[in-house]
């Protein structure tokens, strides 16, 4: 969604300014045109050359630079921005935005723009907790600005507390969510599941699978980025909790079943991307199982609830099928037996698709029997294509 979008990145004078280079780089890698604006204080921490290098675009440092293409029309940045992201944002810049000041290129651009604004604060924890700053944050939120972070942890002062610039992924998630607020899934309620469930054997051991959760998270984020209200029911993964998504962590298939049953009560769409264990240990041991010197250990397994099979309602139902043979035939059979609207099948024998990878090659089959084979795409792109199909189906 950031491709060919113009993002004005405002960098202000915090020690976290060096992290803004990573944000700028990731934005540029997503295909955005990134125009960095730096305050004088920001330039004390990091040089314009860094941002020019990672974005391949000019960096604006001076409102009155006669050489700059942006100085001719001092509000031209405000007009051309699809979004403005201030990261890191100091207490000072937030106070200026609240007051409507326009004596530096960032505050001027925000004052003059109609584009969405995202602010990622970074400062000393006492400055963040100060009633003045908190009041400013409230007022910026009331103006429709998105505030992402700050995070908690080690601060430049050597102390621990709230004030760290939020992680790049979260900052970019907040930006995409804010830019997509008026997207084509506006107001639609999605429940998405992700990750591989963990079925306990004893207090320290589980039966699980190789699902990374990446496909489900990509669907949840892509839906959010198009304006949907998303609940993500997730089995344990190594992925960061996405911004702006109601995330419900679960461990087992049974817990996922309960969470999904509750979440779908007022949902429009259920997408089951989770790799749910088909079997659980019939009686997990309450104490750690000790190894015996010889012999075998036998675990008795029983079926888990079939979440997709059991959840009924007026919402659209999308399933996944991970197959190692007979891809379309097996997936079509699952679509039918679970009475789904769509099934997304992937061939898990391919190295570049399926579990753990960032890319996926899937076949989408719908209830009318049409079979669409997609090329190799990133999981986010696959998510977009699934959502296109869901959107078209919901209009039928
Ligand atoms: N699913 C579910 N509840 C389960 C197991 C799977 O809701 N207990 C969902 C998965 O999230 C996925 C779809 O059902 O969307 C997969 O269907 P399933 O028939 O369980 O696929 P496999 O587990 O791959 O089946 P098999 O092992 O028979 O190939």
C-alpha cells in the first residue's frame, strides 16, 4: 500500500533520530517516495546525507533554502504528502503542533496539510509523563493524529521507562493503518487466526507444527490497512503484536475454538489461517514426564475441535489447506466438506511457499468452483488478493 505514495518523514532532535534512518529505509524499500525533513536539532544527531542515501531523495533542512525545490512554494510538501510521519517526535514538536506554530518546516507542513499524520514520540520518561505532554497527546489524538508508542525500556539517560521510539515495524504498521482508514474494507469486521497451536504433553512439552504465523498476520494487517476492524486470534509466534489490531493470544486448539466462537458473534468474515493441531494429548501429564532407562513412551491422542467445521453463522468463511499432494482436489474437497466460501491452498513441498517463508504460492478456490492459481508473491500480496476475493464475494 505504500508503493508510489509520498511520505513526508519529519525527524526531530532526539537521540532516537538515528533509528529514523531504518524507518526511512524500510519505507523506501516498500516503494514509497520518502521526503525527509530534519530540524536543526535532528541534524545534531544524524546528518541529512544518511537519509538522502537511504531514500534516494532530497532532504529538506531549511525553510529558506533558495536551492531547494520545496522552498518556492513553502507549503508544497504539505500538498504532495500522502501521509506525514514524525519519527522521532520530541515533546517540543508536539507542543508546537498543538499550538499551531509554523516556524520550522515540519510544523509548517503539518499545519498546512490535509494528509493523515502519524507521530512516534521519543523522549525522557519524565518529559513524556509530564501533564503538559500528556495533555498535548490527547489534543493531537482528538485532531485525528495517530500516536504510536513510545515504548518502554532503556532510555538514553540510563533509566528505564516509557519514552523509547517505538519499533520500526510498529511505526510503519501505524502509518499503514492510518493511511488505509478510508479503505474499501471500512467498517467490515474480520476475525483472522494465525500460528500453530500448541497442545500440551506435560507442563514443559507441547505438540506443535512449523507454522510461523506470517500468513495470518499478513492477512490481519492487510485487512487493517484497508480500514477493517480486525480481531487476530493467534497461537504462539515469534511475530510482534500488530498495531491497531485486537490481538487475542491462545495456546491450544480448544482455546482457539473458544476465542473464535466469541469473536465471530459480530463478525462479517472469518479467515482461518492458523495451523490448528488435529490431535491433542488425551490426558496431559500434570507433572513433567521423566524418561525411563529403556522402552518407549506412548501418547494417546484424540481429535481437537474442528473450529472451521463447527463455527456457523452469517459471516463469510475462508479456510486454508496445506497440502503435499493433490493440491486442488484435496482443497476443493475441504471447501465442500466444511461448506466454505473460499479456500486458499498451498503446496507445502515448495521451498518458497508455505510454512515459515515470507513468500507464498497459492491457489484460491471459491464455492462456485473457480480455481485461481496465483504466482509467487509476498505473503502481504497474497493477503491482498485473498481480501479482494472476500470483498467481491461479500457483494454478491
Ligand atoms: N482447522 C480448524 N480446526 C482444526 C483443524 C483445522 O479450523 N481442528 C482449519 C485450518 O485453520 C484450515 C482448515 O481448517 O483453515 C484446514 O482444514 P483441515 O481439513 O483441518 O486441513 P488439514 O489439517 O491440512 O487436514 P488434513 O490433515 O486432513 O490434510
